[in-house]
C-alpha cells in the first residue's frame, strides 16, 4: 500500500506569503498575546460583575476602568474584533489539513462577531440605535445579555482557533509534508527531542 503525501502548499506572493512562511511562528505568538490580553479584559470584567458585585456600567475591565471612553465609544471592542479577523485571515495560508479546517471555522465565526461589533460601533458613532433600543444593540443581543453574549463569542472563536493551532503544531506526516511555514522547523525539533 502506498501513501500519498500532498505537495507542499505554495505561499501567496508578497508580504502575506512571507508572513506565512518565514514569520508564521512569530506572528502566531504575537497574535496569541493579543488574544490572551483581550481574554484578560473579559475575565476581569466578568469578575467585576459576578465576583465583586459591581454594576454593569462600573464593570469596564482593565483598560475600560482606566479609560472609560474606550468602552462607551465601542472603539476598543471593534478594534479587537478587527484585529482578530485580520489576524485569522492573514495567518490562515500557513495552515494545512486539520489545522486549516479548524482555523477556518474560527475565521467564519469571527466574521459574524466582527459584523456584530461593526453594528455596535456604527450605532455608537451615529447615535441612531437599532431595534428601537436606547443603547447600541447587536442582533443577538436581542436574545442574550451583552456581557454573556460576547464571552460566548470569544469562547466559540477561541476554541477552534486553539484546536487549529494544536493540529498545526502537531501535524500528521501528510500535513507536515504539505507545510511550508516556520512552524515546520519547530515540529521537527519537537520530534527530534521526543525521539531522544
């Protein structure tokens, strides 16, 4: 029985190609720092609400506590949603196989999350609120409270993203043969260390 290995994926030309070949591992690390910093914001806000019993308007997370206008203007929230969708999109070409599938799931969910934040930002900037509400309101906020909804959104984007990274850094032999990014060298070092 012969095993077919996929030819290495060719990187797109230009800066995106360079990002997904020589700088993929470093870019993923930077991206994860941004993602974890945003998680810290949400977890601090959740602790302020449910752990300390603060009112929702007072519970603004770390940055929002120091700079309240960031939270009320929607710029911080939208900026993060934009960074997430750009990061997921730009780093996707470096993934292959199962890792790429899970990363794409995270990108698709983040696309909708981004739309929700864009709606909130536009409402905050124009003062015209949707659905007859007195404050900026996203579509699914009609059903779920905002804090819980955005904790949910971040969770359902984060989980497939982490699964995608796991498979990317622990590829099958066929997936490894198709990898062209700098993560491939880390996988080889990991395998060599495990063999010793």
